[in-house]
């Protein structure tokens, strides 16, 4: 202990108050565990402050304006003007409401909140440095600990985020003026979501991607729908291009230089550059050695089915643990770890972890694709329903995309699903439940779905897989 430190003790220390950490802390406190939650920044982590919530708020606001401005076909004529500063203020209000709600929930459940930067000082000790001059520090001795420190944007050589025209996702979401033009480095889900926003606001968007397509990991027919829509919005794509660097141009803009695999260079003019090449776990600030912890090759802490690391009593959840970097995955891991800490029988089951990309249109998936099912030895039955055949989708003038269900051809058990289209992020919940509870194609097909709704597409896809679709051809 450093001279001058204040020493305290707790049964459970949770480092990081994102959607994994604060959920773990609240659940543990509900179960009677004396819990201390440590956060160096704002409660809510990346998700609430600079990720999921602010980006979806801006996506919604942008869609409101864009739809009003492009509804002449439906007899609606509008002259929409976007006040970006006011839009950002509204978005910040949503964030403030949610983060203050997290603090109230923590306090109401008896969680002790400590503000400061934590690092390990031993296998059962943390040292927390409080922010600001003269704020001091304290040592917290714990019986068990949860590491939930999340992730940060990856910075690539030649594109430092402290250079004014180069933005990470946090800086882009805080812009109070729409840039005239933007080069987006990376066509993954963050790059595509925010490219769509900016294009709808009138920004000239160019995406440069090192791979040969957008959205790595998604199936070709899913990506094709999103890419086609982005191109309709005016987004230009250049594939096989690795970002190499940038320099200022005479007209106060910048020139971004890329290079293909043959070493040929290309240049792209823009006002700003947005780098969206992924996120890396934040573990380098924790002095892991002091606790006997060591990241794996992916920079994460290996865990068992309960979330426990190789050090007894120290757990890892969310972006610092293996698996997809998703807020809802982190929250569920937080609940499980809290119950394990409290002595309850609990373990993680990753069979049905949904994922959503809030592009236009949205993408949502859960479980296995057809190819993954075949790799695992299944003979899958696949059903598909296009939103162009959905009465509800047509009434909203939003009918691109489809619902696809993958099931075990022998038993009919639902193995997975992929949806690209309107409200995909909401529709996937029914199929996530189906995978989780072991429902069959017959279960979904026999369930009466409200008409006219988008969810009828789920029922129609199941009927298609069974070979008795009514509103599409059975082929």
C-alpha cells in the first residue's frame, strides 16, 4: 500500500461500469454480495456514452429527416433542414438520462461506486487512483473480482486520433457540423452504420476497405442488400485498399492515400477521415502481472464456462473475454458471473447470441448459417421469405431484404437465422428464443402471427422450409 492511501475491503470488486460491469455489480448486490464498482469515466461505458446508444439515437434522428425528405411518392412534400448541433444536444440528453439511471440503479441496489482508474496491486488487491490533483488514491482488497474494462477503437499507423481531421467513432458521434466529405477507413459494422448516417445528412462518403467486400463474416446475399442501399445513398466503395496515410490539401481538406496488394497507390480527397477498423480490449492499464493474469494472443483473458480466469476468484466479461464484442453478451456474462460469485449454479450458454447491425436496412443474425450447419454435420432445411412479398413492408415503403431460417432437416429444430430488412434487430428476438428453447419449424409455422406485420415473414420463412409456403413459391 502506498503511503497516504485509504484502504477498504469488499467481497466483490467490479472494474468497469459498462453494460457488463454495472449489470454484474447490480446482480451481485441483489444476491447479498458486498459489491464495489470502479469506473474511471462515466457510468455506462462505451455502449451508453459513445457507442450503441448515441449512434442509434443519431440513426433514428437521421432517418426521421431522411424519410420526410424522400416521401413525395406517398404525397408528402417537406423541406427538411437538419440542425446538427441541436440533434447532438438531443442525443446527449438521451445518454445523460440513461447514465444517470445506471447510477440510481446501482445506489438503489446497494452497490458502492468508486470513481478512479484501477490497477491490480496483487491477486486480491486493487489500487485506485482518483482523478484530479489532490484527489489521492485508495487500495481495495477484494475476495473476488470481475474485469469488465471493455475496449477502445484500434488506431492504425499514420492515422493518430489526436490529429484534428482524423476521427474515431467517439469523435464522429460528437461532431456538431456535418462534414462536406468523409473518407471512411474500414467497411465493418461501425463503418457501415456511420457511413449511412453521414450519407443521409448530405455528406459525400467514400469507404476504403482492405478486404474485397464490406461486413466481413456476413453472407454474400446479406451484404449485397446493404451495399446496394448504401450505393443508392451515394456511398462510394473502393475494395482491396489499405489505408497508408494522409496529408493536408491546399483547400483545407485532406488527401488520404491507400495502397493495394500490388503496391499501387490511390488518393482520396475529403474534409475528414474516419477510422473504423475495429476495437481492441482494454487490459494494458490494469497491471495484470500483479494478479498473475496474462492476455491470450487476441489480447483477451481466457475464461471457463463460468467466466473465471486462470486465477481463482478473478473473472473476465465483455470485450476483454473471448467471443463477440456485443453489449448484450457482456450483460448476460455479468449476470452469470454475479450468480457464480454469490454461490448460485450458473454458466454461460453461447448457443443463441443474436447480433445486429443498424445499417439501412438492418442486419440481424442468431445461431448458425447454412454453411456453418453443414460444417457441423447437419443436413439443413432452409426457408426464406422476401420482404418484397410482405404486405406490411410494402405499406411502409421499406421492402428490401429477407428472412432466412436454418433448421435441422431431420428434426426440424431451429439452428439459426439471418434477417436483412426493416426492423431486423427486433424480429431476430423470436428466432433467438426459438434456438434457445429448441423450437422447431412446425412450432413457428403453427404460431399465429399478427397480420399485417413484419413478423409474418418469420412464419412464412418457416413454412417455406417445410415446403408449404403460401405467399411465396415453394422452390
